[in-house]
């Protein structure tokens, strides 16, 4: 005995389930209290404020990273940076901590 439709061979009738579901959807069971429309990520983030929060976090991150990159490219003739090791280590550690505070919420 061959099954032409997998959903009838597996013990349920998909067309019947779809018809029942469509009938339920036509009923106004929530009296308009809920909107079950679909939203994309942009709509969700706009409503939740996540877009603004993410933008603020990226701005903070940019302010921590870009200054050092701009300073490094100021003098392309020099292949090295003169920076006292103890100060460099402490400054780098502080910057790492600031970045981690932003990225590891």
C-alpha cells in the first residue's frame, strides 16, 4: 500500500487540520485585544528601544577604539610607538575593561 501524501500516512490529515485552523482564525476569539501580525527585527527593536540602546553602545565603543587608531596612523614613517611599558600596560588594561563593560552586558 503506497502513500502519496506523507501527512495522511503519518496518522493525521493536514488538510483537515488546516481547515480547522483557518475556521478558528476567522472567529474573533480575542475581540481585537491582540494583534498577531508579524514584525521584523527593525520593528521589534524600534518598539522595544533596542535600536537606540545598541546605537548608544556602539557610539561608546567607537569613542574607545577610534582615537588610538587615528593616533597610530598620524605618522606612517615611524614603525614603532614610544610608550613607557608600565603606562602602556595600565592604559591598555583600562581600555580593555571599558570595552568589555560595553560589549559584555
